[in-house]
């Protein structure tokens, strides 16, 4: 049985997937299985995966119809046999010590999750920016003792290694058919993790500026942000801990909606933009009537005050469209 299962969802990434796979095969820790999930690619991605499968017995290529990122991760997780699981998106690539560092940390501490820093990588300029956490790698954490885990860790699936049992014993999968699936999953794992640890070192390269990156898009799926936040709220209520983390969840939900509202600056369809603005503030007022009042600073950047007021934002968007 492999110590680690690496699950890599792959959809139409023929330009990037070779680099991703090579970075994983070059790991200094070698006791792993590499599950490459072809999510119905229509380019040459599958043929590239098949070539790698022939070269290394640790590689398993799983073929399926297109179902999205969540479905691909879940499919890989179903057949995973490792004690630990690591998700890597197929257009990103790892530092060669990623597995070694994470396995060592999990083995030493018995933690359920280890979270590491990462590089934000820009393909056009070949520049890297370190995205670091503020938590101390010499300490151990839990949500009970450190509620600010909810407000200070990234929701990304891929800058963490997990005990596979954390998913399976709690029947947690990535929400099928939704964007912002990490938001609806990572923070559901936190209250179920008895121990969380950190590595203050960047171990993975996240491709920030790839064309088609979800973080740059605005379409009808932007409404999924409400579904994922509601999923979190319902889960915390079911666990009987929603009131314990009310301020943290308010902050988390609010800043994610604000980031979506910022995308309306680039939307030419005024009706589409205004409708999303109205739905956003309706959701915020219904869920947290005192918004934008919060224990944590929702207005984190200079012009965030624009996005915390519905009417000011509408006026601002109208002004931008006239320019």
C-alpha cells in the first residue's frame, strides 16, 4: 500500500500537464501512487497521460466523462489507497520536497492536515510570489483553540496534505457541479480535524495567470458562491457549532462574496452585473443582518468600502460603464 495518494484532475491541459507530472515523479519521497484523472479532455491530454502510465508503475490513469473539478477529485479519492492524500491541479507543479516534508510532518505529529506555503506563479513573466501563512510550524492547532484558522487559511485543496480517513470517515466529498468547491470543502474539514499543523515553506507552484482560470471569470456560475457559503453554514449548524464561529464564518462568507463583486467591474452587461450585486446584498443581509459590521476587518483593501454598500457599488459600476 502506498503511503501517499496524489490525485491530479486533468481537463484540456496538454500544454501544462507534462510539467506537473514530471515534478511529481521527481519527488524525493517515492512511496506514492499517482492517480491522473482524465476528466473528458478533448485535446491531447489523455494521450500524454497514457504515455506516462507506460513509463512508471506508480501511475494510474482514470478515464471518465467530463464532470468538473470536484467530480474528478472525488473519482480519484474513491480509488485512493494511501494513508495520506494530496491533491494537485494538473496545470500546477510541485517542488521536489513537497511529499517528503508533508509526510514527515504528519508522521511526527499525528496531525490530520498539514498546510504549507506556496508560490503564485505567473507564466507570462516567469515570476514567483510567495503566499505564506502566519501560523507557526513549531505549534499544533485545532479549530477549538484557534478559531482564526477560518479567517486566515486559504481554501485551496492543493496546499494541504490530509489523512485520507478525514474525508472517508466523515463522508466528505467535493460538491459536484459547483464552482468554489474548495470553499465548500476545506472549512468543513477543519472542525473535524483533531490536529492541524503547518510548514512555513513554499512547496507548490500555483499557476495564477493561465487562460480560463476560474479566478478571472465571471459568468452565471458566480452564483455558486452563495451555495458554498450556505453549505458551510448548514454544516456548522448540523454540528451544533455555528454560533461558536458566527463571526469567523461571517467574515469568511463576506470576503468571498466581495471578491466576486469585484469581478463586476469588468462585466459589460449592466443587467447581469446589477442582478448579481442585488443578489449578493440580499444574501448578506439575510444571513448576517449586521453586515458589514464584523469582529474581523471585512474592508481589507483601500477601495473595499465601495463593495460593502449596494448603492455606492451600483453607482460606481454605472460610472465605469460610461467611461
